[in-house]
C-alpha cells in the first residue's frame, strides 16, 4: 500500500509540473500574440506555396483587372489559373479592422485596391502593413461581404443566397494567400476630402489641413453608447469653406477612449472604407500614429481676396444645339456626337450623352478657352457637374489640363488628369455637384481645361449623360 501511495504522489507531482509548464507556455504565447513585432520567418509552407504559384502556369492580373470582373449582387467563382499581387494598406494591430485587410496595387501611388476577407484575427502578424502579398485566385470568390455596399473583395465561398462572399477559411488561407519577403514603405496618397471617392476605397491616404471641430471638445474616438462603431466628423479647409468627412472607429479599437484633439490641426492618414451598409465613404485609422495634429487650426480663404479670372455659366446656351461658345473647343474623338447646349427652367449648361447616337463608342471633349497663368497667382478652378441615366462606371467623365494645346489639335496635346469631385452614379439625376476648389497655381503659361466623356449609343449601360455648369477660375493679383 505504501508503494502505491508513493507512486501516486509521484505521479501527481509530475502531473502538476506538466500543468504548470503548459500554463506558463500559454501565458508566454498570449504575451507574444499582443506583441506588435512581425515574425521574420515566412514558414516553409508559405515559401513552398508562393514558389509553386510563381513557377506555375498561373497568369498574373492587376487588382483593377480583377475588379472589372465583379458582378453586382453576385459572388463570382474564379475558375481560371490567375493570381493578383498587392501591398497591405490596413492593419488590425489596434483592433480597428477585424478579419479583413486591404491591399493596394502600389506602395506609393496606388490606382486600385481590394479587400481580402479571411477567418484570421491578428492578421498583422503575417500580413503586416506594407507586406507584398500574392493571392492564388482560382477557387476563391469575387464579390461584396455586404451586398450593395460597393466594396469589392475576395472571399472563400459564396453566401447561401449567392449574393455575397464569406471569409477565406483557415484551411484555405495557406493554399491561397502568400506573403513574400518584401515589406515596402507605404507612402500615403495625398488627397483632399473633396477628391476622395469610391475609387479610393482600400487605399491608404493622407489629408492635410485637417482638424476636429470645436463641437467635439472632450469627446473620445468612440462614443460609450455605441456598441460597434462611432463616426466622428473631421473638417479641412478647402478654398473658401470647410469640407467635412467622417472618421469611423470600432468600439474594439485599443484607442477608443482617447480624447480627440480639438485645439490643433495637421494631417490625418487612414484607409478609405465604407459604412456597414455602404451608404457613406469613411476613413478608418490603422493607428493613432497616423494622426498628427500639432499645427495651428486652419481657416478657409476669404473670397473677397480673390477675383474671377474667367467664368462661363452657360446661361447663353441655345437649347438642344451643338455647343458653340466663343473660345471653347468641341471635339468628337470617336463617333459623331458633340457636346450640346441645353436649357432647363432657364438654366443653361453643357451636356454630353451617347443616347441614340447609333455609335458603338462615343468620346467627346469640351475644352475651355486658354487661361493666362502668368498674369496673377493663387489660381483655383471650380465647376459644377451633374448626371442622369448613368448605369455603369465605364460611362465616365474625366477632367484634364494642358499647357501645350494649340487650340485645334486635341489629340496632339499632352493632357494631365486632375482630381475633382465629379457627379457619379449614386447621385440624384440632374443634381449638380460642386467640384471643390482645385488648386492649379503650379501651372504656368496658357492653361486649358478639358472635360472628356466616354459612352455609347448602342450599349444602354453606357448611354447616360453628364452636365457641366458654372465654370470659373479665380486668382489673386
């Protein structure tokens, strides 16, 4: 009996030692999970998977090319041997993102971005900010996690109704999502609030001259009465007024209780995203390190300090005729349709539409008279645009400037795109949108501004119309 008891006590001591060791290991693991240090080892499975992908017959495609395959309200299976590469633009290190990250197509000057939804928390440990990531797309699904929110992403399977994508599973991740040894420095794309639109969703951007309004003094990033997210309005000085833009913060963010800085201004950088239902564009922080409010608060320009250099309100338009105003160039690059003069309720405006032209493709240019940029300083461009019957983002309006246009040969000139707030599909028909004040003061010589529309007279998805109104250039002497 003594031997049995002795052996039992010995066994109990060993069992206790094992339990203490396991508990200690678990505690160490927990500490490591909260450590923001990114492991340098990629792991054999990742290395082998990425090497196999890059040495296979799979074809690379850009993020923009992939997003072009998106079908509204449908989770689309990718059946081809293709892959996409991007750089991680978001981070869940502070808990402000959950089971998702965004990738953009370039670390310094992105043109397109994509959401990746996956069953993985603390994804920053593998897919850290700036990490070059490859996604083997065959067998995954392209779509939205919330149907109709217009945030296009990659998921592991369709929802039961086939309208949405669901997470890439833990078993799918090592077979489809690979990180390389490269971590790039992500330089934020510098924009104004007025310039931010749906095309920037998923990109890491920075806005200057930003501040929180005085009305938020004493408030924290998250309202304690909100269970999920809180939207706090930021403001920036753009031209002659303040422009507001929402900053959305998760109630699970580690900085949720930090008090907002309302007595200073500066820069804020974050990822452009959408609200839960997709109704509004918002900015989401990766970290408070990206909030730099250490300067004096900005004040809008005083319009009384400026003069109108040139303006055209189109109110002299002759209804439903080809636009023929002094100094303006009206040019059809493809198809026979020109910009027209239109009048509604006494208000004149310029319009371009491919509707009923019979042309497979219509491309029309409307170019302003030349503006002498050396006769004054601090020049700003401003105009209004509207739309009706837009059904596709491929029915586009773009704005360009040129300093070498000779007044006649449109296609021989060098045209540089400029960022502006333009009418879009989600806007109400015939509702004019302000472009915002566009700083053009860096240009010298004679500057021309061009509006270019691409549409179709045979494709009903591309026969919508765009309007331009109240064009003006301001400056100071």
